[in-house]
C-alpha cells in the first residue's frame, strides 16, 4: 500500500468524531444583581468565587476524588463514613457531612435542613432556600433583603446553600460545590 493509500485508509477508519458531551450551563450565584460565584460542572469542574476582600478565587478541580491546585496550595478531599474532609496541603480545613459544613476543628458553619431551611453554626435559622423553576432563591432571615441570593441553573438546595454561604471561605465553597457536582456525576 502506498503512503497516500495508507493515509486515506487511516482517515476513512476514523469515521465521524464522537459527538461532544452535552455540557451543563454554569451555576451562578447573584446577590444584589451581581455575580458573586460561578461553577461550571464537568471534568474538570471550574469555579470562580468572589472573596470579601475583593477579587475572585479561581479553582480548577479534577476527580473524584477531588484534587485542585489554587496558587501554590494543593487541595484534596477524602471521603469516609463521617463525610468528606477537605485538606489544604494535607491539613484538614473543612468537612461536609449530612448537609452540614464544618471547619477544620469540627465546629459547624452551616446546616441545610430538609425543606431548605439554612442554619448557621450555633443553629440559628439565617436563610431559607426555595427551588423555583430551575433556580434556587435564598431569602435572608436576619439581614437586609439586599443580601438575598439567586442561584441559577440548579434546583439542588444543598448545593445552592453551600455555594452562597457567607459563613464559609470562598475556596471551600467552590471546592464543596465541585465535590457535590462530582458526587452527582456531573
């Protein structure tokens, strides 16, 4: 077989490329009409979460198990019977279990109760999440209505509550969102 015949044969054997997997739209958190967080499901999962100091934390997370590098920090997640522990350079900094987020010392930060009620660490109800037509509306119970949030392209109350939780560090919020999306297979 000549070189050109072999090349034509190889091209013919390739067939049509496989169709691209349907991608899910980005999940975005809006507060006061401004985007404060964005997570794009997939492999890898991409997250951009605004910090209170200004600027955004950018995360590119692979897995499962979750693995990400943010700057010179290596993030991992390990699942066990007591939930999934997030580690920053091998040091435990957060854990999620039973719709509750804990800090590195095991102190509760936020809990999503059945029906979308959101409580802070001490157990005080602070927000209410409601799924409405492909999005989640989060109403603040103890602050001004300007603190209310809308989380688009999801109806997952736990994901929306964790991604929009001001009680948690922006990097943790992004990693938890990517972990929950990976666990759901998206």
